[in-house]
C-alpha cells in the first residue's frame, strides 16, 4: 500500500497525463477567439468587442479559456483550484470531497452567488442559454444521465473550448472533461 506522499505524487502524475494533450496545443489569443466568434455569427461585427481579461489566477495553458468578463474568469479560475479533489456523494467540503452540485455551489458561493444545493434545483437558477454555441465560460451545464429516473442528475461548469470542469462520479476527482451534450444550460452570472 502506498504511503500518503506516494499517493499524492501518483495522482499529480495522473492529472498531468490527462492535461498533456491540452497543453500541447497553441494557446488561443483573445483576437483568435473574437475572429472565430465573428466568423460564426456569434458577435456583431458592427459593435465594438468586449475587452478580454487575462487568465484567472490558477489557470494554466492546460485549460484554454474563452475571453470573458471578470466574473466569468473568477468563476472558472476558482473552479480550477479544486482540480483533483475526490468525488464524495453529498460532499460540500473540499477537504473531504465534493459531489457535482456541492462543487458548483462552492465555486459560485466564493463569488457571492448563492445556488441551491442539488443539481436539479440549480438547473432553475439564472436564465436559460439556448445552445452550446451561445454558452460562455462559467455557465452551468446540466445532464440527465439516468433514464430510469428522469430529471437532472449532474452539473458542471463550462470552461470554454468544448470543456467543462466537474466532480463526475464515485472513484473520480474534480476534473476537466469534454462537454458532451448537456440537457440544460443556465447562465447564473449577469
């Protein structure tokens, strides 16, 4: 059995291996994002662009982010601080473990935003976002993974670039993963 330090070092190596493919890509600039958004019709070219902010504290090249508001950057930056925290059903304390909605509640609370405790209730917060094409970093992504029990049962935080950060399931940790196909998208930040 590994001692505590060996377990931590092993987990760090595992996370670095997961993030290596992301860090090998060139980092997109705010101008790159604006150009792509304009070409996709997501930005009105006749209006001046929003000023892009720098990456939040704790963000690395491993998690490219869409240029966003200070609040979006604060949410995604705070979320990154919990990478590697073990999943714990009902968990709301990062020193013990977090479940998906405990994680999102904690991240938003750090920015003065109160969310309900469970994902099905969080899915009613804020306002609906019609599609992933309109999603912004910090938006909440909700999923219905249980066909035998209809309704929302998972939530993550959109990071941009087709990625989200979430506390996925027992045996895993808070991690960055592909978005997939969310059932509901909500924007809690104004």
